[in-house]
C-alpha cells in the first residue's frame, strides 16, 4: 500500500495504524505532502502517556483550556483540551508547523498558539491570560490544586477549604497514596472480609502525584457491598483517620434508567468524599495527643504540612457492585478527557451509551455485560488502551 495515497489517508481517518517506510521517497515520487505524524481522531483510540515530548506546547494549551473552563466556556475549553491531548500523544518533538499536517483535533486557534510557541518560544496569548486579573482571581478562588469551580464553592460554604487550604493545595505523592491505601484496606477488610480495594484515578494511570486518592471497593458476592461506605467511614472515623466526610447513597438502578440511557454522571455509586488525616506513621490519635501534650494546645490546622506530624489529604471512596465493577473501574481510572472521548465514540460510532455503570447497545436494545476493561474496549470495537496510555 506504500504508494496508495487514498488508502493511506483513509486509514488515518479511521485510526488504523499505518507505517510509512520511506516518507521522502513517497513525497518525491508522488509529489504529495505526507504527514509527519499520524493520529486517530478520538482520544480513546490513542495511547497518551505523560508528560509527552512537547511540554511547552501542551502547557500553553492547558492554560488556555483552564482559562476557558474557568470562564464557563466549556466548548472552547474542550477544544483546547483535545489539542493538548493530541500533542501529548505524539512520540517526538514537533519541529515546525508542517509537522502538524493532517493531524485531527487541532483547531485554528490552537494552531495559532502552537505556531507562536514554535516561532517565539512562547505564546503572547498565554502570557496575557496568565497575567490577567480575571484568571488570577479565578485561580485563587479555585486555588486548591485540581479542584474545580463547583467543588471550590461547596468547600467555601463549609469552611473546609480554609481549614486545610495549605495541605490540600499541595499535591499528593505516590508514597502518600500508598500509605492511605494501607489504612483503607485495613478498614475495609475489618468491616467486610473478602472485599477488594483498588486504587483508581491518576495513580492507577501511573501518575506520581495527584490532587486526591481515589479508591474503588467491591465484593465478589453481589449485594454484600450494600451500605459498605457507611461502615468503612465509621471504622475510619473511630480510628481517628477522618477530618471530614460526606457520604452519598447509591441511586443507580438499571431498570429505572428508561430507554437505554444509562446516566453518564459519576455520582450514582455509594460514595464518600473525605479528607484524611495522614500521619507520618502510627495511630493518628496518639500523634495528636502527643502533639497536644507537647504544645499544650490544639494543633493549628491552618499551618502548612511539615510543622506537624500529619497532613490533610483528599480521598474518594466509591463502592460498586461486582456486576458493574469493570465499568466503574474504567470510569474511575480516567482521565476525564479519555472517559469523555470513550463516551463520545460509543454514541457516535457505535450507537451505544457508556457510563460508569453499564454499556447499552441502542441497536440491539440491550445492555452488554463485561467483567473486565478489555471486554468493554472490545464491545466498543476499540483496541485496548492500558491505564498508563489514558493520560489524555
Ligand atoms: N471522573 C469522571 N467524571 C467525574 C468525576 C470523576 O469521569 N465527574 C473520573 C475521571 C478520573 C477519575 O474519575 C478520578 O477523578 P479525579 O480524581 O478528579 O481525577 P484524576 O485523574 O485522579 O486526577 P488527580 O490525579 O489530580 O486526582
Ligand atoms: Mg484523583
């Protein structure tokens, strides 16, 4: 197929892998411009690692995405996020604009920004955005690392943000996530032996830091997981590990979803949004008592980590019935853009609806079962992408 250009472009459009054996020969003999990079148009058809080979470009696009999102312009934000993800998926550095020929997902605006960075080493629009008082004000408002506008508002009303601001603003490391894992696993096993705890979110994708730690909990016997969040929370609380928690009930029911439209929101599992008291080791009650004795007062919670033997860490606990576990794991592994693109692919290319609970085939008018992530990719006609390739 080497010289068959129409086959080549078609393959690229459909996301089939193509190997160019001799790009220069092809270009000369056929007098056609052959793209340097190839990429499928949906994020979920590609492997996106991190941080990628074009950090300056991706960081610039991320600033503009964030600014658009903070301004409530979701469409524009999404366009920049797609461009950013595309550049992060490239396996080499972009040398010039011609390298970007034929690539999907790059709108005119993103191309302008990229050109600016490639030519001048920086984008004036990005610089202006970063310096604008509006952007700076919004960054302060949503200052807690990784927290969106909605969460920030909720925290402000509850005063949680102010209490633990300094800690929550500091990324969670992999070691800290592992330490929380040990505590969560011990609590889960003590209230329901046989239950399984899986670290999801960014850490499952191999990230070395994150804004929180996400856990997915299930039990091999369907039904045993009911009410588990409340029991685990009670156990953690009695052991002094929780600074704050807010539990929501499971409201998902397949039969009640109507004409095959499983919800795409993530809030239907039994779930606990919490703030952990992560100690440097040992029982948090002992450390606290020791500190209180030593200082003769309550620990100052507004102080940043380092001055005391514990720090606040955001932890999400989600419980899923085993029959939905594969969907829950896929959904809670992220990234947000990867999930979003999988759902878009499902609807537009396969006439299916995907959520963290189920996959519904609208043509066959039935739910498609899966007991692993691999099976879900296969139902969707996608090649499997391992968690480390979902960092879009
Ligand atoms: N998720 C989602 N939609 C939501 C909430 C979460 O699709 N409304 C998924 C995507 C990622 C996963 O759940 C965990 O969410 P976050 O913790 O917000 O993302 P993360 O990738 O773990 O990022 P970080 O490393 O910063 O925690
Ligand atoms: Mg997370």
